[in-house]
């Protein structure tokens, strides 16, 4: 692998989720690499041919809301399986904010609500780490974060509730709570008696 290919692979990895999926725009990669769009496209094609990257195609998913973005999977293992649709969707959290579309990867919502969901997922992950010492990926909690965002919860509310739920789980010697557990706690706490 030559230096431009290594740098391009590293640039792709900036935006990958835990399943290796990413979809930064070519113009973003071009800006990172200091190259023009055609050069970036050629470099990524070479990475595909060498087996470091797989281009994900709409026909692999039979999903109506695949969109026009170029989606890639960085192949951590040579024969890695295609990621599931849900795994592809979580990469949306890692798209630079200026590239987020009104309807992104089937997640729905506008740019502002998606940004709010991202902040809620990040607040959750930070609170889990503070309360338990365990690292939790925010990109794996997008569904619950979207629901909480649509209900108008703030990052501070999510962070406080996460710490409460995580401490209670530790006291019971239970595992790290998911954001869906925090969501249930918030719904109980905010329901009028």
C-alpha cells in the first residue's frame, strides 16, 4: 500500500462505525487528503481492488431509503460479511454535520433533530463511562436517541437519567444499561401521577 492509499484508508476510518461502515462525501475526503475528487475516487477504487474497502450498493440491501451517498465498509477482516441494514444506518452518526441530508439513511427527520439525537446519544455514552467506567459507543444507540429527541428530552436530562440507571444497575450487579433502559426510566419519571 502506498502513502496516498494509506492516508485515504485512514481518512475513511475517521468516519467508520464499529462495523467498518462509513459514508463521508468525496469532497470531505478530498479536503482531508489535499487531493482533487478524481484522485480520491481512483485511490478508493484501488483500495477496493486490494480488498481493504468494499463499496456498499443499494441492491445489497433491497432498501428503498438507501439514498445516493457512497457507502463503504472498511474490511477489518478479508472475508467480512456484508453489514446488516441496521449496522449501515448507525454510520449516519459519524457523517460530518455539513453533509447530513434531510432524510439520511432511512433515519428520517431533519438535520436539527438528527443533530439533537446525536447529542443525546453522546450524553448517554459519556454518562455511562462516568458512572461505570465502561466505554459505550454512541453510534449504537441511535434508535433510542431518535425517540428521545422526538419527545423533547435534553442532553442534560439524558445524562442525569443515565447516571441514575447505571448506578442502580451496578448496585444490582447488572450489566451496563442501554439507552432504551434510560428511555423507559425517563418516561416513568416524566409521566404525570
